[in-house]
C-alpha cells in the first residue's frame, strides 16, 4: 500500500463458513449475528474450497460445490438485507424467513472469500469481494501473481473502489532466529503436509519456511511481511499464531507479545 500501512489481525475476525455448502446457510448468519450482538462488529469469511471427503460424508458431490457456495452466499445476503425473505433455489428453499437479531453493520457485515487456485482468484475479483489468500494451498512465492489475477478481474468487471487482498498465513515470532525456527518446525511441517491433496511433492523445512509461513525474529517477520505487502499489494494479514497446533501456551503467548509489541507498530 502506498502509505506503508497494512491491516494486521492476530486471529481471523470472522465466521469461517466453508461448510455452508453442505449446511443450512441461516445457521451461519444466525451465529454471526449472535457474535455481533456481543461485539458490535463482525466480518464474514467464507472458504472457497472444502475438503472433498467432508462433502461426500453428506452424500453430496464435490462437483456441486461452487453452485452450492454461490447459492448459499445469495441466501446469506438476502437474510441480512431484507426484513422478511423467501428463496427458491436448486439446493435450498425458504418462505417468509426473518433473521433476528438484525445486523449492526449496514447494509450487511463485510464479506471476504478465501482463494487458493488461479480460477478462484479470478472468480472472486469478478464478483467484487475482498479475498483471503490461504497459503495452505497457494505458496507465498505465487502470491503476487495470484493477487494480480484477482485485481485484473476486479478491474475488468468494472467494480468501483480498490480491490482488497488479505493474506492468511502462519506466523511465529521469537527473540532469536534459531529459537523461532526450532520451536515452529514441528507445527509448521504438520500444517504444510496434513492435507495430502494440497502437497506438491516432498517438502523440506526450508521450503516450508519460504512458502508456508513467516517465521523469525521481529525484524525478520516485519521485513518479510513488508516484502509481501509490496509485491502483492496486500491490504491486510490474518496471522495464524499456532500453526499445526503444536506450540505450548507459553510459546504462543510469547510470540503474540512480540507480534503485538514489535511487529504490528511498524505497519500502523
């Protein structure tokens, strides 16, 4: 960004609704409004790819996923913006439904959609939504190319304003490089490899450090983040602070302290 700022989130401030493809969309908007009542604001984050096995467990073909996603998103927006709504679709049908409590944010809470493949970036840009780029499927070295596809599709569709691309990535910060790399290794390797369908061949820890996360001292993390911001024109980052869920509570809290006190202030 031109002014050097970037939105920094410690955890995703969102309801991640990837499962709207196999569930009733109103379950997600109702959950979102309950959170809104407690906090005043919410961002809805929708995952653009769902694990194939999760859909087959419901007896639903993975080929239906994009159509189900689009239909569910339409229903969610109607529920948020219309006092009483009805919908007749291919997968869902509702009559005279009223969502309570009503959204605090008008016309509705911000919606962001996660992307992993080039065609997904193009689709989100064409639809005119902010996006999350998830490193689980998209290596960091491909980030700039993917966000360029997104911005080009946004411009070609004639949407007003600036497209907003956010990065969702593991982050771990420690006082020394050696400590950061050693403590994060087990969890980051687990994060990078547990979805076998997304792994592109054998991965070394050096490759995972480069492609799947931002690990190091506060200076190292800030420098890498600034590089990605400039190359990919990022508007913000959602930091996964316990990649692979293998860190201790003390390690997470120390990383979080360094992130908040020594990294975030450099981007405000």
